[in-house]
C-alpha cells in the first residue's frame, strides 16, 4: 500500500506552507487538504501492473518511437534520497521484450553510459521523453519539495554514449526559456520552430499556464500565452504527445473547477477556431476522469492507447494506467503527433 499524505493532520505549520505552495502545484498528493476524492479508478482504464507499477508512486510515462522502451517517473526503492523530503522522484527506463515489460533501470550514477544517461540526482527529475530518434531525452528538474522551481533539461547520446545533461538555456538549438524565479515544464515540441510549454511565473501567469515560443527567421522569439480561454485561474499544463498532427487540438491537464470538472486534476481537450484561436477546453468525460487525480496522459507511439497516472485525490497513491483511445468519445478522431523531434545537432 502506498503512503497517503494528509497534510493538516501530519505536518507542522511550516511544512504545510512549504508543500501547499510547492508540491500541490504539479503533483497529486500535497494540496493542503484531506483526501476527499474517489478511491476507484475509472472502469474503462486498466493498470499497467508490475514491473511498471510498484509500491511507490508512478507517473508521467512516455515511449520510444518503436514502443519498445518506456521512461517514466517513480519513487520506488532504488531512487536517490532527497534530503529533508520523504519523497524521491527519479526517472526509470523499461524495455519491452516479446510483449513483456522488463524490470525498470534506474537512470542514475551506476548506469553504463551506453545503456542510458546518468540524470537522476537528489533533486527531483520528472516529465521525461525520448526524441523521435531515441538519441535525446528531454526532462524537468526540480528542487525537492518545490514544484515551482522546475527547469527544462536535455541529455543527448553521441556515438552510442550518453552525455552529461544540460540546461535548455545552455543549448543553442533550444529556446532560452528557463528562469530563476518561475517554473518551466511539460513541453510539447511541435516542430523545430514551435514549442508549447507549461509556465508559472509570479505576477505574469495566473498559476501554471500554457504558453508557446516560436522561431522566426532563425531566431527564437519571446514566449506568449495561449490566452484566457485555455488558461484558467487554476493550474493548466500539458504533456509531450498531447497535440494533434494538424496542430489544431491540444490535450491538457487542468485543475480548473468550471466547465464540467470532475475534481482534482482532469484531462481536457481544446480546439482552435477558424482564426487559430484556442477555445475553452472540454472535459474528456467519465471514461477517463474521476474526482481523483488524472495527470499527464500520453499516447503510445501507434496512437491507439492513452497512458498516464491516476490516484485518489490529495494522495501520492498513483499508478500508471492505460485506456484505448476509442473508449474516449472526444478522442476518436484525434491523431497525436508522436515523440518529439530531436532538435540538437550531433555534437558533444
């Protein structure tokens, strides 16, 4: 059984303030309220089971282009301890052999650089994704317990050897969007000239909002918000494969409380109108959403399944589940873009 966190009962006032203004913004579990959500996952979805799921928490799974390798976030045994924090979030990798997922590999200091990158630290590493050629992993790194501190990172494989991870701001091919006072996370790389990303900046965004950055005449421009219809006063963000191939539909994770919210984090879809303006999101419905936490669901490379985490509201009791895309009526005609392109040149 995974640990549930009831902040008002178990923590001091200072810890309540730390977590309520940090972890609650990006993860189920530390919202600063008692568990009031459903204890049952939506019946249409199925657990991915062991060895992907464990007694720890599992979230944010994505896949290589051939579907044979998955990377995801877990707090399972073997993750690097985060000093002063009871939760340790690291990135793990599993290979699928003859239809069976193998025991996950920790992407930490003991790994062979020909097998995977050493990217896990005592910080929290979250939201990983392979590039479409498998030679790059994009991810986010946070200060432990402070999910308003995220910066985007990237690590590249050169000549079969994984290199040292770099901050996006240090990579010429990528837009310099990390800041020292906000949070940047969960991008969708639509092309080599358009990137959507989730952004929290005090005094600039409402909470976490969805923004975009474009390259024009070879130069990355200043990021801009997608606007008030898609961004609510609550937390709005998205995850890796949630853009349609035609670029006109976007799947988001939102804590918004209007427009048919089931409670907690729900999965939604927004469409562009004839003028290219993003419209108010539509809840994806009871096939996937509950009053619990549905977060950061992504598509398998064939576009037929949607996979992501679910857990009771306000707990870290999260597992990774899957659902057939066609079981969600609003997604039957949705064609996802697939893994993001590799934007880095093949250099050390």
